C-alpha cells in the first residue's frame, strides 16, 4: 500500500492555518474516504507542555530573582522532540495505512519562529530527522491583519504575538519558503475563508494530482 499524502499548512499567528487545515481535511476525507487532521504543538505530552510555555503559564528554571523566562534553545528542543514523538505516534502510522494527513504547522514554523533568537542552521539540524511533507502551503497574511484576527477571536495573546515580532517571522517564513520551492507554495491568505479554501485546494490538486485519486 502506498503512503498517504502529507500536507502542512503554515503561516504566522492569525494567518488562518487552523481553519484552512480543517477545511482541507474535510475535502480530502470527502474525496478519498479518510484524512487525519493534526497540529503542532501536538496533543501529546510534550506538545501540551509547549502550549503551557506559549501561554505564559510555565516559566523557566527559577533563579535567585524568581521565575525566569523559558530558555528559547530549550523550547526549540522541545518542539523538535514533540515533532518526532508526533510523527512516531500519529502521523507516520496514518500515512503508512494510506491515509492523507493534514497538519497545522510543522518544521517551517520552527525555522521561522525559532530563528528569531537561534542559529537557523542549528534549528534545521535538530529537526533533520523529521519526515518531509509532500507539500507545505504558506498562507501569506500581513502581520497587522493577522493580529486583528487574533484579537477578534481570543482575549489573551501568546508568546510571539506582537506586531514587530510577527513582521520578523513573516520575513523568515518567506526566506525559508524560497529555499524549498519544490515542496512549498505561498498563497494569499488575506481573502474570505472560502476564497482561500479554493486557493488551497487548487494548490493541492496541482502539486499532488497523481496521488490524489479523486473520484
């Protein structure tokens, strides 16, 4: 049995990756009979720990002055560990059974966000064992628009959700996407949900037509 297709949705906070990942999963499940929807940080034990850090509920090792911010290199290692655990426990088994997998965020997000503070080559190295997606779709949304969406849907922001930071992350996303143009497609994520959904599906069909087996 051939492995299922592995598609990742990427973008800054507020870009709409969660919504578009869900819609793509629904379309693939309708066309192919099944599809796994998942996300990173994962819902596994390491992923749940990461979410506590991102929400400011868990700090770093307390020093003499009290609680410290969580070390960014340690956080990057947690993301890499969560990714390998996620692959082994959920993604790889589904793909091996022929099921498509849609993931909300993956390695590209680590490169884009963690390269703010860390050497990109090191971030790439600690993620080198992660399986490559068949296709990564990067939703381009201006940071100001993305933050407006975040503020409209959530009362509290998370780590990295500041305009200046997201502007840097946007540049990182674009730079790393250019380095993997064979597997990464940038899409305009500014439009209405249904419009972006059509762009996503068109990109999937164009890139993976020979493996979709659409009825």
